[in-house]
C-alpha cells in the first residue's frame, strides 16, 4: 500500500511541476519489454494488458509518416529500437503529432491488444501515455518479395526495402491497389495508396531501383504501405546533389613546409558534406600555375600522388559516404599545371615533373569494398593540363552487385551487399600516370596532382 501511495505522490508531483519532465524510459513507471514480447501477449482476439505493478511499456522508433497521409491520422507504426526489427501498429485516441525517426516510450499498462485483419495492434492509446525521448535510427530490412511474404508475421509493422522491379496498376499513378514485381522473379506484393494520400494520383516511375514501405497484413494477405513518393526510387537518376567543393575546413597535420598539405587521414568539410582524405592531399588556394582556369579566393582539394605501383603504396584519395539509393557519381577534375618543388619536410620532398602528353595522363577512379570484393572503376585518360573534365561513374544495381560479390564470397554476399547499400561508401583515387625518369626507390611516389572542383551525386 505504501508503494502505491509513493507512486501516486510522484505522479501528482510530476503533473504539477513547471520545469521540463524527465523523458527517460525508466521514469515512465512501468517495466520495459520489447515489441516482440508485447505482441506475444496477444493470445486472444482482445487482451487487456496488466496494470499497476505488472504494467508494461515499450520503446521504439516511429516509421510511419503523417505528412504522407497514407496512414490513418490516428495511427503510428512503431519499430523496435533494439536488435530485432519487430514493429507494431498503434492506434491513438487522437491525431498523431509524431514524425518518422521520433523515439518514443509508450506506457501500455492497462491498454488493449487486439487482433485486427491479421495484425496485432495496440488500441486506443491516449497521447498522455506516450513520451517523446529523442531521435532514433530508422532501420530498414532489405529482403526479396518472396522472403517478405513468407515472413509476413515476423516482419509485420517493420520497414522493408525491395530492389529492382516495377509497379503496375492505377493507370501508371499512385492510386488504389498497386502491385510490385521484382525483376527476374514471379514474386509479387501489393501496395495500397489510401484516398487523400499526399502523393495520390502522381505518376510512379516505370522502372524502380528501390521500393520501401511498411509491411502490413490484411487477412493473411501481406501488402506494402508506402509512406510517401520518396519511398519509390526510379532506376533513372531523378535527383542530383551537387557539391561545388567550397572547402572551409580540414584538420591539417603540420608536417610539410606548406601547412595546407597533409599526410595521413584527415577530415575535410564543405558546405555539403564531410569527407575523409587519405595520404598526401592538399586543401589549397590555387597554385599560381593553376590560377588561369580556377576562380580565385577559394580553396581546392588537390590529390597529389599518382597511381601507386603496388597496392600497399601511398595513394591520394577522397573517401565519401553517400545516401542509400545512389546511382551515379560525377567527378569534375583537372590536371594541375604545377611543376617543380611543391613542398618538403626533412628529406621528404614532393616534386612534380613536367607533364609529357605522350606518356602521361590524368585519371580518377571510383573505389569501393564490399566484404572481400574490391573494385576500382577508372575514368578515361586525359592528356591535357589545366582543363576541366567530368568522369561519370555508374553505381551497379543490387542484382549486379550480388553477381559480382558472390564470386568472392558465396556465403555472406547478400549481407555484405545489403550493408553496403544501406550506407554506400566510396573512395575517389588519383589514378594518373606521370613518368619519373629519375625515380628514387626510397623517395615518395611520383606526383601527378589533380584538382577536384565538383562532385555530383545522382539518386
């Protein structure tokens, strides 16, 4: 009895306080269980959850999108913030104020679990029973359509992603019941667009690279609830993000006489992205020899070393992390006009030999690693300094990566590819050639500096 009075006093005090409440799950007053454990309590058509000392609460990340209006306005879909990917449909007593990525705790004590159309839902939850904790990570399950259908109960309420396919229905527009079919497969799953959805009656792409949505169930008929038009990505490049490489920050290591040249690994920042630069690079104003074709009053990224002779040699590279759905990367660069001594430190010198167009050339490569699979895609060779070129690199589709990576890792290739596609990481490497007739075997590799002036990301 004493414990009940203490809890009651605590709740009353919390209601009358004027300062910000403690939003941690532990302060919400019930035992936290996983979403999977909560759903397991649904042993009948309707179950009233325990209250009081046996009360339960769950935490999770909101994956539904109220602004897309393809979910009932009083419904949120919550996905586990733990190791599993379980999700649950939560019906509220009023319109949801929550957005995708909101990390919340729900005190489910005394609430109802109900079976509706083949799904377990947490029903009629008052907003007062939900605490916003902060921002969480939205997890996406990469699966085939056949896997999703076969595991519809397990992944019900989870965010899933399919690759490489096409939509049919709705006369080519997001309307009513659509069907998604994977390429090279007979597996099909339906997708429902509710009347009044923000993207209703807009045209969907003819070819689809990624198709994302919440796996729902309607009387044992699984379907995908697309949240917004951005969940359906075309195989074509439909959106470009351009980084003009206006560099405003680099963590330089003061090793060379020119402090804007760094050795090792440093972080470089532009107005668009953060990059990691490896080995010998420069965050420099244009050298006087390059001032004729580069605008003044800017810093430029110089990749200084040429293509290494051996895999363990130093190489100048720019490492970048893109968003999921990347299809193309375009790199605009030029070969520097610089010749002579660039900088030195002790006995180490960076010397650029005169460019000889009959033997030398400028090239960049797109490098990436997936599990044990490593590949470099090299641009065309350009034999003129002081001129801007754009190398276009196409990122292979998921099925292409499966074929390539499975040759080096037949067991784990699907896992490696899916992890790569969730967070695609690349390196841009200076693959230029520059002959050094007097190469010292103990000296640094020959230099063939290039300047990267723009990177464009195609989605």
